[in-house]
C-alpha cells in the first residue's frame, strides 16, 4: 500500500494530477441525469441559467438542487459518527501522525471507494512540536499556581527550560487603545536585567520576533500577554495559542490572558516560576486525494477540508464538520449523472497537518509545479461549518473588509467565489457576513504570492467572540465564543449545531457543482508566467497565531 501511494504521489508531483477515479457518468448505481447548469450563481456552466433560486420550486430541478437534495444531514452526521469512533478508539483524538488520524483516513478512503473513487495518499513528513509538561507559578509576593489552558499556554516551538526569576515589563501599554509594539525592537530592552522573565504584550510584530529579541537581551524566559484592545471577530483579552515558527526558541515562552499580564505588570517584585519540557519529533502523515473521471484535468477545482484534529480532542467541529460535508458531497456527486459529464475536473482533498501549520496543503501546492498551478481553476475550503454559536461566514474574496486605501493581494477570481456563495445564501433567505481572508486555513498556500490561485469557502466561527451585530443577524449569544470547545476535549459529536451544518453542507454541494460545470476562466492566463514560490510564513499556522 505504501509503495502504491508513494508512486501515485510521485505521479502527482510530476504532472499535477492524481489517478482518475470513477464519478459522474461512470459511477455505478443511483444515477439521476441532470443538465449542465446550476442556477442562481450568475456564472453559468453550459448555457446561462439566469437568476434562478436554487431549491425554490422553479420547475425542473437544476444540478444544484438535485445534488443538494442528496447531501442530507443524516449522512453528514453518519460521517461525523465515524470520525468520533476513530477518535474514541485511539486515545481521544485524530491528530496528524497518530493512530486516530490513520483510522480517520481509512474511514474516508472506504467511503470514497464505495462511491467509485480511487483515492490516493500523498505522503509527507515534517517536524512536529511536542510538549511534555508545562507549569507556571507566581512565587511572590503572593504564591499561587496558574492554570494551563486558562491563565497561560505554552507556545508552539517554545524551548525547554526551568526558570525562577523576577518579571520585567517591556514597553507595554495598558492605557487607551493599548496600542503596543512591545518587544518588536531590540531597543525596547534597553536596561533589561539579564536573567529576568520578559513580560511582553501582543501587538504589531510576530511572537517569534518578540521572543527572539527577549532572548538576545538576556531574558531567561518570556510571557506574552494578550493585547487588551478591541478587534472585530478576535478575542484580544482571553488566552490565545501562539507559535514561534518552526524551530525551538532559545528560551521557554508562554502566552497569557490580558488580565494576568495586567496584574503582573502592576505587581512590584513579582517573581514567577516557569517550567516547560518540550522537543521536536518527525511526523509522517498524508493527504487523501480523489478525482472525478470526467471534467477537464487542466481546469481542476480543488475542494479541500483538513482531516486532522488537535491532540486535545476528537475535533468533530474542527474539522470533522468540513471533512464530513466535503465527503458526502463527493459521494453524492459520484451518484449523479451529468449530461455530457463535468466541465471541470473536481479533486476532493482531505488535508493532514493543518493544525501543525497547514503542512499538508502547503506540501500539495509546493508539489504542483508550474503546470499544476496553471491547471488549478480554484480552491474551495471548508474548515469548521458546524459551530454551536455560529455565524454564516464567507471568506472575503473581494477585499471588502480591507481598510480604506489598503491594496488587496487576494488572487483575482476569489471575488467570483464569494459572490456565488452570497447569491446562493440569499436565494435561501439566509443571512451571511464576510470573514477575513488571511491565510488562517488550508487555502493559505493556494492564495500565496506567486501562486495566486482563486480561492474561497465557508466558516462558522472558532475561538472569536460573537458580536451583538452578529447575534442580531444569526441568533445565538453575543459576547460568547462561536465554539467554546475550540481545540478542547469537548469538541465531540455533541459540539455540533445541526441546523447550520445542514445549511452549510447544502452550500458546499451548491458550490462544488456550480464550479464543476462553470465555463468561465477566473484567472485568464496571467499567472502562468509568474515565479512560483510558497512563503515561509503565513499569518497563521493551523490553530496557532504568529502574532
């Protein structure tokens, strides 16, 4: 099996393709022929569908309506049950490189094969941060033990160490808008006492720069507390997960809540004990790829969702939900016969290593080569589509959320994808809102500078707090996290809002068939001659912020 998968991956790297898999006209059983259009998107497939309303009873059902009727909540939940069982039988998680991840992969492959696909594994390896233990205590003036996951969190790629030392605030700002460049410049550490613990505030530059500057100034450890300012769709007061890059830092480093940072800064003579046991191990993982047989291989629609969870829990919303919706769409597409076949090939991708830094999807993009990039029509990404306190977010493909005057680096054509989602939800009488298109999930490698593949997708919210305006739009609780179990043990089968998962699964199906039948070229030929590079850093590595 490993030899076969490796051979397939080599073929992929060389040609930007995967072995063909049966679907569309060739798939066996349960076929219902549909015409080559998907209504209500404004971007026609074979023939202009006009301004129809998918699912609104407008006569003969179109491609979108037929596929959406087949993608049922019952079947999507059945896949989530399968992923929950994979976690339950393997230590409670489905993290990349673990037995739980392998079990998840086998489940997805089995379902794809039953539908007539021939899935292949694309293997990759990477260095993975490993945290053995963590502890933070205030020694004086008042002794107390601080709680991991509540008061503080060890940053990914924190160096190991055991330090007891005085706390020294570094260029922090607790007043007004709390604008802070704390630790971003070596000059911030003028007069810093070597051997102390640097107390730093989030803001402007990356955590890695702050901690590297602290280490260079002689700090024995670093505590970076949240900024305490107001940022839409972001929690700037609570605890955040941070990363320090891809190599162990020179000193141990943790993040902390704004409240803890403010308290430590206001405590004369504060002394902390910080202990971190950490290291790096090489992890072997894989992506799963499955192609439709019909459709132009030089116009490939990549439909992706990450399959891995964090080690802390089973990851049923993050991202079992996106995986299950994508899987069921693939299965039902294989059972639906399209007249004349698909216009564009669809590649269903289940990514590994997302939670460790978008590793699997970045590996996929890096292996495409110039021809593979040019032959990728667009990327659809579905990461968390069942959040309990949900919002119906669409990635901001047209740059409408950018500050006035800021130039957009979003690939051309991404606005088309956003508008297809907007029109679809509007046709269903459902409200939506844009969400930042900042590389936070597996679309990041596709939209990277020099790659510039149009991308888009859906998201129902993670650790951010729902605003009053969003509560008015979508219901739910303002001031509470979209998903209170984000990256926690409680992200299990009970952590799913079935109503929004049903709505989002229909939108997944609609977008897949819309772009599978679309004749429009979203990019033209403008990207074919560009230098192809994948940036070393995104603004986000899986679930861990860089700054």
